[in-house]
C-alpha cells in the first residue's frame, strides 16, 4: 500500500540529491530513508533512484513518480486544510524559503509572534539566495518566500516585507574611516568582497553601480552570506556592501560613497497556485497588519 511518509522521503531525496540531507529534511535517519525508498522500489518493481558518486538522481521512472508524489502530497495537505476549515482552525506546515537577510534578521522575530497568534501552524525557514528561492517557487517545491529582488512571472505575487539600505563596510582602522566620503574611482581600486551569484544584495549593488558607469570592482573573494561578508571585512580582506539589517549592533565602520545610495525592498513572494492558499493568505494578512517594516 502507498505510504505518504515513503513518498515524502522519496521527494526529499530528489529535492536534495542526498539521502543524508533528505533524512534531515523529513526528520528521519538516513537508514530509515533508505528503507523507505527500498519499499517503494519493491512496490513499483523498478529502480527509482540512481546513486552516483557525488549525488543521487531520479531514474526516468523516478521522475514520473516524483510528479505524482508531489501532487498526492499536495492533495493530502489540502485535505487537512479543508477539513480544518470546518472547525475554523488554521493548521499545517508553512515552509518559507528566504534569502539570508530576511532569514537571519527579519523573519525570526515576526514568525515568533505569528505562531503565537496561530499556534497550530508550524513554520520552517529554508535559507538560500533570492534567485534560488524564486526558482523554487516557480518549480512549486515551495510556495512562499522572502526575497530581496523580483522576477517577472505572472504566477508569482509580491507584497512588501521590509525596507533596506545597503552600505559600504570597511575594516576597523581603515584609512577611509577618517574621511567623510570616498569616490567611486577610489572604490573601484580597493580590494572588494562580493556576495555570490544569485544574491539579492549583489544584484542591487551591481544595478546601482552600473547606473554610475561602474561595471567592475577589484573583487578578491565572493562569499555566500552577509555574516561571511562581515567576518571577511573584519579580517581585513577588503571592503564590502552589506545590508544595514546585518550591521545592527555591529561595530564595523561604514563609509559613505559619493553619489551612491542603494536602497531596496524585501518582499514576501508566493505562487498563485498550490495547496496552502489559506495558510499563505493568513501569513500575508498578518504581515500586512504588523508590517511592512
């Protein structure tokens, strides 16, 4: 008989390409996940996953089952949601994909209060860069995200979450800290710490610099989070554009760049289709009531 837990484990392996990561995602041991996959392969009489040296990928049969499994799991969750409507109680799991700034500095406090108002909703945050989060929404592996950039897609809707300013952080004791501001020419020569491709911060900085005719900086390293950028600056590896959210309570010096002001908005992004419309609507309504920040 088809088991929803086995389908969840199978989808988790396909999504993460790893039995170990899948186990963490579904809160099971790796051996349990392996056993669940083995039961599925026995039931269907075919190999569903191909174990490669560095990753696990679905076979053609696995790809077909994955599509059905996502629909079956979505319907199962929808049934829970619809039945709970009869009792006027919102319940279920809400997974929010979030870029590093919202995930680290904005969402935790908001979600803590949200779950006080909705104690039967369990919220989890998956951290990626903005591009990855939006791609996951498009692919419907998640239905809601918190991101620092938009993409044009008729199936994705945005509401404002928070405002942000991106500033130039420099190492303690850097000569620039003794000056009121620096020129764009000076900035382009200074060792620079960049965020990774797909980062909303990186996209906002590149767009602002491009408008000023600056297309290249003296980039020495690229890092995957604002925290890594801060630590790299503190270590004297270079200067970096960092969100003011990430610098709250931090002692890193900030320097003004002449003629450059980088502001942006963080958004709650969600798919117009999916099985968790009531949960998403409740979260959006709550954000509108208690924000934007």
